[in-house]
C-alpha cells in the first residue's frame, strides 16, 4: 500500500509541472479531471439551451407519447412549458444535484492519497451514467417542485456571483500587491504604469462609447447607470490613492475595466424593444440576416464565457483563504475538490437564471441569454456591490489595524 502511494505521489509530482497535454494524456488525475467536469458542465449548458429554444416544438410528441404516462409532464399545458423555460430549470436541477453529490463526496479532501481523490479523478463510467440519469429524472418531477427549485436558484445564482466576485477581487489585489512589493516595485514600475494607464484609457473610452450607444434621446436610466459607473471608477481611484492606503492605481484601473464591462452587459440585457437599446432598433429595421448571425455569435461567446468563468472560479479555492502562509506539500491536492464542485453546483443555478432572464415567467427569444429588465438590475446591483466590496477591502486594514502592523514588520 505504501509502495502504491509513493508511486502516486511521484506521478502527481511530475504531472504538477507537466504540460496541459501531458496532464490529460496520463489518465485519471485531478488536473485532467477538472477539464472533464468543465466539459460535462458545458454539455449540460447546451442541453438546457436546446430544451429552451427547440423543446416547445416537441410538445405534440410529448403530448401523444409521454403526457398520458404518470410523469412530471402532467399539468404542463401540452408539454411546451416543461420543455421551454421550465425545461431549463429541470436540466439545471439535474446538473445541480450531480455536482452537489460530488461536493458532499469530496469536501475536505486535502491529500492525494485520500481515497476520495480517486472518486474525484476517476470512476468516469459511473459518473457519466449518473449524469445521464440525473438529466432524465428531473423531467419526471412535478412542476411544483421545479418551480420551488427555481425560487431557490435565484439565491444559488447570487451565491455564485459573490464567489466569482471574491475570486476576481482577490486576483486583482494579489497582482497589485505583488507589483507594489518591495521586491518588485523598482523592476515593475514602468510595466505597472503602462498597464494602469491602458486600463484607465480603455475605461474612459468604454464609458464614452456607452454614452453614445445607450444614452441617446430620453434614456435617463442608462445615463444614470453609466454616470454611476464613472463615479465608482473615480471613487475607487480616490480611495486607493489615499495616503493611509496608498494601494496605487493598478488595482482600481483593473476593477474599473470590470465594472465598465458589467455596465455594458447590463444595458445589453435591457428588454427588447426598449428605445435605449440601439441594437434592437437596428434588428427590427433590417432584414435580420446579419443581426441573426451576430446574435448567434454573441450567444456562443456568452455561453463559453460563463463556462470559463465557472471553471476558473472553481479552481481558485484559495480566494477564501485570508491567510495563505501555509506551504503547499507535494502530496496536497492541487485545488479544493469540495469548493470546485460547490462552484459548479451554484453555477448550474446561475446558467439557469441567465437562460430564463432571472424570471421564471419570462419568455426568451432564440439564441438570447440574460435578457430582460430583471437581468439588467441584477447586473447593475452586482456592479455596485463589486465596487463596494473592493473599496471595503482597501479600507478594512486601516480600520482593523492590520495594515499598520504589517508595515511595522521588518522585511
């Protein structure tokens, strides 16, 4: 048994520094496993999209062959609702159950020789079979339970956004602290100034374009959204440059890029037909061929971005470790398995909210994602929260005294 454990440690130590191709080619290991889970999550997203956009056309078949059975399709008005927006919730429910089971099975795993490591990194035939079962069973559940899950999914999607926010802010803070440390401040000074300047230029240009594109005419609400973004950018910079904080300009510049992007996403999510949405006006006045292709491309990019965001957040389990002084041993797991699956479980709720516009009673057009006034306000509130959390992370050490204590420590 010790011999096998040593072989496993040697193999994993080699894979830790190996290329992506070698990690995937070597067989079952935690580095390969995370990509497989990401692929499973992506396929479930595609299934949910297919059920939403093309499921209602199968309502006649369902009514003839399934509705007469004792199943969850009873009361679905011909099966159309069960394979429309409600179908998204059913796929999301199955995806959530799968990753939540994996969370319960792997949470607390810290060593590569733990038996639960093989459960996370192997047993793929059994897990794929479980995925198929969990994709079928939710369609046999009564609609009332699915609607209840939809209500819970709003909260779960919010949890996912908070985890993602902490992960992003932690990365920006780490990068800023690394570049401004005594060891790197002289060497990285020019690079930091160039990157920060580019970030601020992009932010200002982006805000100007938002005014041009979304704030014409009587779009006072969009003017408020864009202006608040500009105020938040200035506020983050002022707080970061305060003499008692002195965190530089790189951090707020990168956070500015993020909140400008969120503001843009929020206004793109505005209800179709809104006079402020110039894109919608163009799509209604031309033949629609070019716009349809742009819509499809935008949808695919948004879907991939959501999967990548879930994947990158899931492997960043250290973002919630406020004290990262513990040295990583060779037999430690490369990332938190439990946290990884928890992020994917909440991500399942998040993709459901995006595909139904955060509203279980809201109908979505084909190849659209995160559209509706509810989606717009979720994005805007998330933007305000992101800026608020970042500024609080800057000022908190001053109030708690941890910054002063850190400055007094000898280097």
